[in-house]
């Protein structure tokens, strides 16, 4: 049986030879890995002779505006769906495998004659088409790097550039927490070393992803940290944010970055949750955990997923209070089970 990566490479090579169009679809709320991987792949495909563009549901997260080639990114609401997307020969989902995680764009993805999905999250969902899931990869950026390397070997030309290396390095740095999370492997460092040969600005990547802050973020963090709750002999921590607080501080989802990780870093905490009420009333739950609590397994019955120590889910048709009570009770059973 031909490995999935090789079959995807064959499909991509056919698109390149025909100079066809490729639509690339990162998940809703594209983070550093999703958007960095998408840009790195698009740049490599364009250099090879295809025409690749990236379609997203919302404007790029301000924290990621330093990324190169943002002119390749089109927001769905601004898109003339009667033209370009209908001409795509191949649609590639990046950092997700379920079309449902593509939001408004899922029909554009489904309508493509050939579909592929590249991800490093274990998922029970089905995407159709070709699915390449490598849970051993620290980031989808690693999977993109391997695919580009395969294409380079088949085409006999270099497809990486400084901009592509900047994008893929952002993907990897984002999902490894700056090479400190437990998903960082020897393979991760080997790929990063290869990318560094193209001189991406690692200082800027690290600063923009992890250190840059705003007054709004500072005030929001102050409110949430002061109200954080600790349960199960301080093995569980959580914070909750409703729309009223977000509106009062004129805050955005970007301002919540890093809060749940800070809660997890408190001594003795084995699992931390951030509950946030979305504008449509749904409740988004972000989970960060340590060695004794499998975040992805916990999230899966709620329709979520992710990694062993970082996962999330979105729960609808319940209030913020109801979701907090439900998740906290279930998590307590897990900690004591």
C-alpha cells in the first residue's frame, strides 16, 4: 500500500504539472501552526508552478501579522465565491481533518474535486479524501516540511525560501511553546535546524508569539487571575470570561492568549480550564494539563480534541454556568478516577 504522504505528494505533483489551483484551508481561529503551515505550503506550491491561495473565516490574528505573504490569505466574507474557489483542483485542510472545523468555508472545501487533510491531532472525525495524521509531529508545520521535502526530491528543485522558512518556523515554535513543550523531539530540532539555514527571524517569531502584550491583555489577565478558582486540593484551576467582561474591556479573543497556560503552570495544578462565552452564545473551553490528565481524551466526548496536554472543545445550547458545572464535575471524576 502506498503511504498516505506519498499519495498526497502524487496528487500535488499532478496539480503542479498542470499548473492548477490549490485552495488551502486552516481551521477556524487559525493559530501560529495553522496559518504558518498554510503559508509555508502555499509559498512552496507557488514556487513549484501551481497557484495556491489560503482561505480563512476571519481576519488574521493580530499576533500573527508579522508573517510573510499575507497577500495569499483571503477572508471568506470578502471572497467572490463564484470565481476562484470553483476552479480549485485540490483543497487541502491544514491543522484539522474535519470540514466542520473550517466554519463558513467547509462547502468550498467539500466542493473541490480532490480533498486532502494534513494534521497532527488525533481525531475521530472524518474529512473524506486523503487524510495524513501524524500525532508524533510536534506541529503540522513538521508535516508540511516533510511533504515539501518530498516534492523537492521529485521535482529536483528547491521549494523553500526565507519566507517559507519563516512561516514554517512560526508553526513549529507556536505549537512547541518555543521548543519547551514535551512534544518537542529530536525530529523537531532537526527540521528547525534545516529551516534556520534560510535565516528566518527567530527573535521576532518568539517575541510576537509569546512576549508582546497590550494594556487590554494586562487588565484582562488581572481580572481573570484574581477570580480564578482552585478545586480538588488545588489540582484543578479554572477561569471564566463572559461577553460582558470582554465588552467592558473592549477585549478580543487574542487578548486571552496564554491565560490557561499560566493557570496550568501554577505549582500543584494538574489541569486548567479557560471557559469563554462566544458572541453567538456557544462556550469555548480551552484545556491545558500536566502528565496525569489526558486533555484530548477528556475533550473528545464533548466533540473536541487536541493533544495529551493541550486540547479544547466548543459546547452549544448551554449557559456558561452550566458548562462550567458540567466540565468541572467531569474533570473532578477524572482526577479521582
